[in-house]
């Protein structure tokens, strides 16, 4: 693998999205090539520092419940409970049913 | 596999929208549950504080459900929903009185009990990311902090998957470059103090 090939694959490699065989080729190149290894390491460090500095977004306790209740209240006059509609097709393959 | 899951999720979403348009209360709750965390995360990273993000999230769903009867499905529902969220975020950012005046809760939380060096490093990273274009910030926070799949980010940003990956590629390198610059600016000060 050449350096320019590796650099084009580096984000996929760091994201764990490369097929195993390709990831092994990248591993082998990174062991042999200090410049590409540096590129990979600094990108990885940058991401680790970003995650350390900015935690995932978290709502305040009870926010979801309050927001859901507000919505249902706002649309109460326009909504009705789900009903079995006559003629609703049955699922021939139950594993396809998502609800 | 991810493509299949994406397709199934999209089909599920379409059915929920049709049921909501027919007036089913359960469909409203299900659509809210399906998207509330992502809408909140998007608003949180765009606005920089939780309180505004929660208000925008609530308002986004109110507006979307008010207008759902006119939604024709010409684009994915989630893209349409995030379009509403984006407009509401920009409206809020344009209001000077609502500019952030207090430290982010993220800073307060993560800085508790840590050493000075860790706090400085975090401050530097926040400074670096704040200096990036908004599109870069969103791509980085949604992909690398929230760990959304690139397809989800693409749908949210209303971009193609290759365009989103390219954006993320540039954003990661821009953040690294900005961080390097900031460190180089800091170093002479450190030396002078020794």
C-alpha cells in the first residue's frame, strides 16, 4: 500500500469501517511508515481530546416527559387513539414488522 | 447491513408520518421518541447551552406536527424536521439577549475535580472548535462526540453521504491544525514562566 492510498483510507480505518483485510494492510503500513503513523496518531489524539472536552448532549431530568406531555396536550383535539382499521393487511413475515 | 437498517428505519418513519397525518396519537409519541434525542443533540451543539436547546427541541416538534398535514414526503421526514430545528436555532442565535452568558454546563461538569493541565487542555479544545466553521463543528460533534452514523449526520445536514464524509475529513484536520496553532501560541508563555 502506498502512502497516498493509506491517507485516503485513514478516516475509514479510524472509524472502524474498513473490511478486516484492508484494515490489516493499513496496520502493516503504519508499522513501517513513521509519517503515516504520525498522521494517524495525531488524528486519533485530536478525536480523543475532542471527546474529553465536549461530552455528549444530555437533556435535563424530566425534559422528555414534559415535552411529550406538552405535545400531546397541544394536539389533543386533533388526535385519536390508534384503532384497528378494517382491512389492515396482516404481516406475512412477522420478523419484518417493526412496530 | 447499515443500508438495510437505514431503509427499514426510513420505511418505519414513513408509516409513522402517515399514521400521524391520519390523526393517531401513538404515532405522534413514536415520532417524538424516534427523533427527540437527535434534535436535542443537534440544537445543543449548535446553540451551546442546554436550556435553549431544550426550548428549541420542544418548539421544533410543535411546529413540525402543526405542519405535518402539508408534509408530502418529497424529502425524508427527518431532514424536514431538522430543517425546522435549524431555522429555530438560527432565530435564537440572532437574539442578542439569549447569547450565552454563563459557562456551559459541560464545562462545569467536566472540569470538576480535574487538574489544571486537563482543564487547560479542554479549554484549548473548546477554543479550537469554536473557531471552526459551523458546518465543521456540527460534523465533528455529531460524528465524533455523539457517535452518530455518517448516514444520520448526512440526513441531518441534508447532504449526501460522500459530501458528509468529505466534510468530516476536512473538519478533523482543521481541528487538528487549529489545536496545533493554539499550542504553539501557548508554548512561549509556558517557557517564559519557567
